[in-house]
C-alpha cells in the first residue's frame, strides 16, 4: 500500500506516553479505522482476522463441551428489558433507543441489545417444559451496544463484538458448576492461546453484573500496571427465572425454577493482547491467534531462484498448517522488516542466494529479534518449535510483569505509597463490608478487581475498619 | 425433549396449504422461535448450525479468492446515509431510527444499518490513496435491519443475517469482472452445496438495487412455482465513488474514481432450502450443510453389544469427517425415525443385534426412504457414496421442477393462462421499455425475475407493444 512507508516507524515510545503508544499501534498496525459514527470503530481486516482466530478457538471449546450457538434479535422491547429490576437499572442508562421504524413512530421503544439475558429468558420460558429439556447451553456471537461517553478502541466503544453464553440448569449445583467451568475455559483461552496470565476470582457485590448473584472474572495486567477485566462468568440463581417464569417439571412432576448463568468475552481481548505483549516497534502477537505466523522475506529477490525457493518454502509451511505470508513485493527487505514487526508477526523467515546455496534460511523472532540459522531440510519442525518457544517466552514475560507488580498492603497509606511508585495491583485484606471497599476506592482510586481463588493471609483485620478480615482482595486501576 | 412427541408428525400437507406447510416445518424442525420483538426471529441451534455451515463454505470461497473480512459499525448517521441519492431513496423508508442514547436525545438520528454501502465508501475514502491500494476486496458477516410490514421466517424479517461484500477497483473492467465472478460463486454455492438449481441473469432497471448501475441475480424456483431471489451482485460504476470522494492516483499520477461492487446472500437461503427440498415429512437437507449428515439409531438397544457397536460406528464415521449423531435416548426407534425425518437428516443408520451378527447395518435415505444393507467393513465408503448420490438426486429433482415449470408465452393472455394452470416462471420477449414490464406486472401479477444469461429466441417482438424485442426475460411471482 502506498502509505505504508509513512505507516511504519512512527510510534510514540511506551514510556513517553502509554496511551498514545496504544493509539499509535491501533492505527499503524491497521487494526482500526474511524467513521462518522462516533464512538464506534471499524474492525479492519487484520483486527478482524485476529478476532476470527479467537472465535474459532473458543467456539471449538464450547462446542466440545456441549454448547450450541443461536442468534437472538438485535432489539429488546422496553417492557421486556424492564422485567428484571436490578438488570434494567444496570443497563437502561446506557442503551441506544429505537423510536421510529421507517416514517412511523413505534408504539413501544426498542433498545439495541446491550446484552441479551432478557431475550434468552423469554426464549427459555417458551422451550423449557421438563427436566428432560435441561440443561440448555446456548451461546451467541454478535455485537452489542452501550452508549459510553468516552471511548477507546477495543477497550470501550459504543459497539463491540463478543460472545454471550446463556445457560439454564435444573439445579443450583449444575449452574454453579457451569459458571466455574466456563471461567476455566476463559483462563485456558487467555493463558494457553493469548499467552496472557490472569488472576481468577470472584467480584465483590459492588462490582458484580447487574442482576447476578455472583460474578467471576479473569483479570489481566497490562504493561502500565493497570487491570483489564478479560472475561466474566455470572451465576444468576433463579432470579431471572422468577422474573421471566422459566420453569420446568422435575422428575417428581413438581414445578421448579431453572438456575441460570451467563458469560462473555469480547474484542477488548485484542486491546489486552496489545497492552500485554506489544513493544516500541509495534504489536507482538501470540502465534495461536496471529493472522500471519511466519512472514517470508526474500533477500536479493532479483537473483535467480530466490523467489522460487521462497514460494516453495511458503507452500511447505502452509501444508504443515502454518499461516504464512510471502511478501514478494518490490519494497526493500528493511522496509518489510519494520512493517511486519509493526504487525507483530511472530517469525520472520529471510532467504537469499547464499542461504539457498547452504541449504539454510534465517528465522528471526519478533519478541527478542534472535536470529537462528535453520536447515531447510528440517524447516517445518524448527518453525513449529520456535513458535512454541516464542509463545512460552511472551507468556513468561507477561507473567513476570503480573507477579512482580502485586504488592501487599496493610493500610490505605501503604496503598497510596505503592501506587505512587508504580501503578500495579495491591493485595489487601477486607472485612466484606461494601463501605470499606468504597473508602479504599475513594481514597486510592482503586476499585476491587476480585477476591482471588488463591487466597493469602496478609493480615487479621480489614485495613479500613479494623474488624476481622474475611478475604484477601486484589485492588487495581482498570481499563 | 419432553415435547418432541407432540412435535413430530403434525404437519400440514404441502398440497393442502403450502404456506402452512412451510410454517409448520419452521416450527417443528426447531428452526425458529418468536419473541416479543415482533417481526424478528430467534435462530434456534439447528437453523444456526445450517447457517454456520453455509457461512463456512462461502467464507472459504471468498477468502480463497483474496477477499478479507471486516466489521463495520451497526449504525449509520442520517447525513451519511443521505450522501447517495438513489440509495437513500431506496432504503430510508424502511430503516429503524435510533434517536436517544441513554437518557439523551441525539443531535443526529442514526439508522440501524439496512446495508452498509455508505460506511464502506467512507472507509474506502480514508484508506485508498494510490493504484497500489487497489483492489480492496472486503466482506462482512452481520445482521441488518429493514422495517418490513409483513414478515415470514427466513424470507422476510425485520432483522436478517447475511454477508455483504463491498469492493473497490481501479477500472470498470475489474469491477465488472468481480461482480460476475461473485455471481459464479453464488451459483456454485447454490448448485453444488445447497443442491438448488438457479437461473443466472441480470435484473431489469426496475428491479435493480438502489444506487446500482447493474444488478445480477441467481433465481431459484420453490416447490410452489414461486421464485426466490437467492443472491445478488451489484455493479455500481463510480456513482458511489463520486458521492463519497473515493479516489486514487493512477500510475500516471492522475486522480481517478474507483469502480465499486457489492453483493450479498442471506439466511433466506434457509427458506430456499426448505421450499426446494422439503416434503410432507419435514425438512430434507443437502448433505453439505446438514448439521447432522448421519443419524445412528440403535435397534433393540438393550441387547448386549448394540450400543457399544453403535458408538464404535459413530466414532468411525466422525473420524472420516462426517457429521454424525448417535441417538441412544430411551425413545422408540419409530419415534426417532419420525424425529430425524422432520429434521431432514440425509441418512439414517439402523443397527441391531442381527445386523451386528451379519457384520452389516442398514442405511436409509431421507429423500426416497430407500433402504440399503451395507457391510460394516466398508461403511465409510458406502456412506460417503450414498451422501453423494443423495445430493445428486435432490439436485436433479429440483432441476426437473425448475425446468418443467418455465413456459414460453407470446402474449399477456398466454401468460395469464399459464399462471392459471400452475404457478411457475414464464419466459417472454421484451423491448426493454420499463412501461411494458410494468404492464406485464400489473396484468399478470408477475414482476420480471431477470434477463437470463442463457437467452432464447421466442419471438421477434415485445408481447406488449409489438416493437422489436431486445431480450428474453423470465417473469415470475416471487417471495
């Protein structure tokens, strides 16, 4: 593309201005464009390809565990949204309202779905009659709309793309198990595929989803020490079932309410990938979701045999199931190096006349720029191994950042001091009283992120009220 | 499911009431449910799985030919929609308008996209600068909204799911080629995968897309002789480019307008599949898109070894890449037969103690109920071959229906007489004057379907005005 030359090597260093660094990557790696539809984004082919790879992985996981996809209407009539009190209070202030169809004023306003609990509940009330109909394990991939005031690409936009799972179960036990099973899948997706370490835990009541009894979360840490809530799984009990009349007859022929869950991950994961792995040269993409895993750059491409050999290598790697791009354009190798570094391609394969003579090529890793001379005879195995090493290395690096930036605190002053030095997570005890959580948030600016499953004993008492502590909580500033 | 027993064998015969037959299938095969969001539908897991199979096939085709997926905003500001005159006139009367975000009235109304030409054009104006940036071959999978008054599942609903391709090219020639290349892919999808024969042709000016210079179409014939427009591909010339300022500098450094196309297929294809292949027992699904290609029904399942053998067979077929379901529920075999016939599963595999003794099983075809005893040793090959035969047979049957119901007519009275006998397509000559087309529509109720690529000479003159004929046109009543 003509303007690619301008595109590369023009990125604000991370330490200088992290927010600008992020915005630069989003633009220069050609992830996002803007339109006159303010607050929304255009997912360009490269971002869409990343999202499709994430979708494919997670869709496979949930189908393997018996979930089925459906598609619900894009609109929710106001009266339907109003059926569950807590839920509507949480969402009504931030929905987009359709008031006219064609030239006619509608009798009832419709909101563009901010989430689809209400639609799923209405549907479940139709199709669930007996214990034989349970569980219902449904999911949909779609976009949802929330009328945000301030927006940032991937992290907070008026429209975003996600999956929303909605399940109905005969018993509380089954529903609770589903909630946590899904959280495990989210953890697996984040750690094994996105190379993004996370803390698993439960949200406090203050931070839980509107209408949920419990919300579980995976929380990741970005380069700048801020948190990214990366996936949530909600247990609803029978609250929605009662509001929507979702009942079944059990084996004893008694009428029972179902127990429900919902859970979601979204395109904000792409923002998480940028801020977990990216560097001052641009994106760094985990191999499992990289649209291009290996870019082949011919050196001295005009010399006889070079392009042919490059094409042959591309074919060999593709046949082995790798996502490969051969860039045989007339741009210089140096230009191409910068270009694909910006785009975060994990491996660059350089091949020139001398390499061909020696039966070799050069593989260069995006993360540490390490160059390895590799025998062409053994190329597929070497490449696959190097992608594995690459994934492990970026995961370990992110893990070190996470683990090195969680600091215990025994009182509010310590929390402030920690944040003063460097933004990160703070772990502290908590009595369980929402007021104390509120005090910490107001004084330090940090809301609670979660009550981690892996608890530690830091203190006997709550740092605010001095009463006996119930949990260790992670606090942190979040995107 | 508890209410499955009610579900099967309760379907209005096609000849008695075709519309009711269709509605019955949609419901009893568990394709669609309704919600309080009137005019929209819920795509249940079985319909969604069919759609995902169609998506996968067509997405593969377009990616192989260099197209890339993107995701555009769900909303179009009114001023953006207004930029191309013909286009806005075509769509403004049938869009849903968002007027409020949260509690605030918006400064400008937003429509929920009925189609996304305007958004793609705005984006192309941003990202296209030089001839090197062309072509841009973009597509998106999404749902769109059109505020229809009367709706029917799959065929006409206020929201439907589709793909919309939008491409920009340096020259008219390239854009015209793309328009027709895509039409070929649509034909391939319809005939080879959906077993649905189609007529390829060009729409008259009266029937073309709002803003297009030319619209091409594939037209299928349903059981009842009505037409289903099953996919359209539009050539825009530089009309949109001029309205939106989509320009590039050519190799001579001169500023030029791009030439554009757009093209789409939608979930109405599922309606087409129902009405092309379905019968009085329910759905009949083409193997390429059937969520279940082979259902295994154990006979005398309580006898030792039967369920084990059935599970073993299921594994074998799955490993061969087939989509298989083993129904080992406690329902009777007869109940299961009816159930999977309703769902249109192409092959039923029956296996009982005697079969196992003999090293056989029985395969039953959904379309003609033909039973074949098949050796277990050779099961994968037999099954694959039978699925191929099945696909060929339902295609040939649909082709016979199409070809047997296109009747030539030399005047309007003949057209009326033909329709009187049986609804079908009528082929007749046409002078090219929109007035004559209008007369035919008003007098016979048939709009033109297309000017087929395969022309015949039926007459020298137009049947309405008697002036020299330019084309042979297909007329027909359409969904």
